[in-house]
């Protein structure tokens, strides 16, 4: 009974977080950039509406209908696609991981790299390529593989499920393989192998069973990303799902209703599994915060801290993957900044292009040619110039948002993990945990739209204010999740036996933090930063599809001439907004280069994350095969030759024995 009350109480905490998010747009609709008074008034008004079920309405064609009843059908449609995609993706991930662990290291590494490349492809580009492939096959052969867009009352399931299942499949596969590699370093594995236990039995009976809980809770982040991807997939396939209705009615009661409907099933699955299953046995000894922080805190010299930091960073630069990924991103930034310094006009505009004889070659949008390497968009802006000029905004602000998430999360995670009582910590975790089941793209769209969209008279806020506001929104929406994640990592370290020894032997706060907690956190902070950077780029892509660009969306040149929405900073998401138009009109050169640019940066960051993981795995004793492909090929030929010689020798030995028997 107590567990049931906890289950309901934590659910109410999650609903409270949704209510707080639903009225957040009113922060920017009053006086100034942030109007806390108006926000509190609207939050109170929304709570009053919740207490009156008759006021839960949706405005449709001038009528007010019951929100839950009206939205139930599109909600079921969207959830069918989402749960179907997750079921397909998770099943394939488990099957592929199971088969991969029995393959040789060469094949295992190749599969990892192939899936890593696939993970770098944005979901929007996957949908675009699938639709393009269906059209191309139909034009060449007359065969229509399957419908790829919803028309009328027809409903689409196969295509959106297939696209949406790819990223969950790859993400869970990589997590399972990583957990297996870490599990293989534990003592019971060596003990089982020394007793002669077969590898297959060890994997099936022990390894997979022990990593099930960790993989299950890691899937929260995968589900969170899939919810945002669902928003984009529904738009690309013209699906009349739940996201379409929330865009039609932006009132807080509608936002809260939709988010609660999405939040509830995932809460039941994850929190029900956590509350109604026995917790794993705790290892180590929990240390009270006062046992550490009550000691004298001596301030170390900045010089020593900087020296240690440089040594730590230098260890990662010795890793080839980390160095390659960092070099690619750094080189792109240098080229982008140099382009802005050298070229008088960051992005050139071309209306008409003539050849040397004065003949008209093309009009906007200009295709790639000898006159323009990558062509132009519909406004005549050079694609190449936009990629070069917008790279610095995309990468630097993506990195800034990721850094702020990790930095703020880390600063608050220390007191959260060490000072906050366990009962309050559980409540905070449940309140924040509800954010895992809310589509970040929809939340960001709701909050940023009033500030970033321009008008005929320009923008209400300056460029600096718009940039600061977007950075704050995309940081504050996620950093509580990062805080809880880092706090849990600190709590795990605090429960280890060596922490008890460190405190008993008189270790100061600086010693314990520097010598025991931080060595376990440094690499994980780097990995979290890389993940947040990639996620921020994906959010830029999602927002760009709905014409919300970094720094603002300009819709007019002046009061008399209307232009298509475009980015004022020419960041890369400004080209993403043309995806649907490029597909419908055949102007593929407008979006393909920017997708390739995003893929390049994401792969570079993946290499950085993999480099950090490899350095960390070396420190904990996980074996890493660093043999190059050429060396593997040479060894394979040598082994093949040895096996062939052994077979020949065996045949000759057998012939010799037969001759000997006959002669005798």
C-alpha cells in the first residue's frame, strides 16, 4: 500500500512539472524578456482550470470540445507509431547485440563503426532519403514500394515506424555492447572462466541477466529522444498525430493535456518497474556528507589545478580518435571564422547568373555549376557561403549549450548528492524524471516561438537578447536531467568501500573530491558533454524544420516585400527548413550539403566520445584491440597459410599411416 501511495505521489510531482512547463510561454508575453508576475498568474489560472474538468477544452473550428475525448484518437495513432518503432528497434538491438558478442573482434569493430555512422545521420535526413528512394524507384521501374505520405483519411504506419526505429535500435545496441564489455571485467567473470564455464553459457546466464536493469533504465534517454523525433517524423510524413493538434491550439490547458497524455504511459512503465520490483542490493557503505565536508577545506593553487587539468586533457589527445574528431571540429571553426574575416560579405546573393557571353544561365534557386559550386537557395543565397558562415554559430552555440548543461548540472550535483536528504532527493528525482517523457522539441518550440519569430516591423528583441534567451531555454530544459545523472554517479562513488577508508584515514574535502570522486567523473563528464552536443544539434535541426532558427527568423525584407522565412545568422538549420520544399520540387542540392555538414560534425563528436571511452576503459582494465586493418589482413593471411599447411601436413601424415598399414 505504501508503494502505491508513493507511485501516485511521484506521478503528481511529474504532473506539477508539466503544469510549470505549460505556462512557461507567458514568461515572454508580458513586459520585458521575462515576466515572472504574468507567469505566476497564468500558472494559478491553469491550476484552477485543472480543478474544473469541464474547462479542459480544445478549440476546433470555432467549437470548444472536451480535450481528452477529442485528442484521444490522434494520441492513440501517435503512440501506436512510437511504441511500434520502439518495440522494433529494441528487439533488433537486443538480437544484434546477442549475435555480435559471439563474433570475432574484427567483425565486431566493423559493425560498431557502421552503426556509429548510421547514428550520425539525423532522423530528418533518414525520412527524406526514404521518401526520395521510393520516388526514385517508382520513376525508374514503375513499382510503388509503399505509401510514404498520409493523404485524406488514410493512415500510415510502416514507413514512419521504420524510420523512427533506427535511432533507438542503434542507441540501445551500443549501450548493451558497452555494458557487456564493462561486465566482462568483473571478478565473477574471471572466476567463472577459471572454472571452465563456456563463453555462451556465461553470456546468456550471467552477463545478459546482470545488465538488463541498467539497459532498461538507460532506455529512458532513448525514449526521450524518440519522442522529439516523433514530432519531426509526423511532420515529414504528413501524419495527423498528436503533435499536429498541439501546434493548432497553444493554450496552456491544451499543452498540459497533451503532455500528460504522453507522460502517463511511460511513467507507468518505468516508475512501475522501479517501485514494484525489489531494489538491487546496495554495495559499499553510504557516507554522510558531514563526514567529508565537515573537515577543513584548504584552497589549492590554481597553478596546480591547471597543471593537473592539462595532464588529464593531454591523455585524451594521445588517443587517435579523440585527436581526429577534435581536429575536424577545430578546422571547421577556423575556416568559418577566417571566411568571415576575409570575405566582405559573409553570404553572397545571386539573382541571375550569366555566362561569359552574356547569356542567362540560371535563375534562383541556382543549381550547382561551374559558376556556383553548391548552388543557391530560393532567395539566391550561396549554399557554400551559408555553410561556411553559419558553421561558427552552429558549432559554438551548440557547444556552449552543451557546456552550460554539464557545468550547471555538475555544480548542483555536488550538493544534491552530498547534502540533500534521501527523502527529498527521491522527490526531486521523480519531479525531474518526468522530463524524460516530454518531447523536448515541442517544449522548445512552444517557448521559443514568441521570441524568435520576426514580423513586418522586425524583431521585438535584439539579436543578443534572442541568442541569450535561446541558450537559456535549451539549457534550463535539460540541465536538471544532467544534474540528477551526475548526482547519481557521485552517489555511486560515495558508496564504495574505498571512500570509507579515505575518510577514516583523515582525507580532507579537497583530497576526497580531487583524488577519489573526480577521477571517476572526468571521463563521464566528457562523454555527457559529447552526448549533449549531438542532442543540441538535433534540436537545432528539429526547430529549423519548423522555421525557428538560432538568433531569430526573419520573414520580411521590409514592409512591402514578403520573403520566405530565413535565418538572420545563416546557421545551418536555416537550410534544413527547406527540406519538404526541396523534396517536392526536386531541388535536392538545397538540403543535401547541410545534412552532410551535420553528419560530419556529429561523426567528429562521436570520435571524441569514443576516444574518451577508450581512455576510460583502459584505466579500468578493459582490453582494447588496437590492431589496424592492414595488420589484421596480414595476420589473417598468415593464419590462413598456417591452417592450410597444417591441413596438408595432416593429410600427408594420414597417407603415411595408410601406406605403413598396407606394407605391414
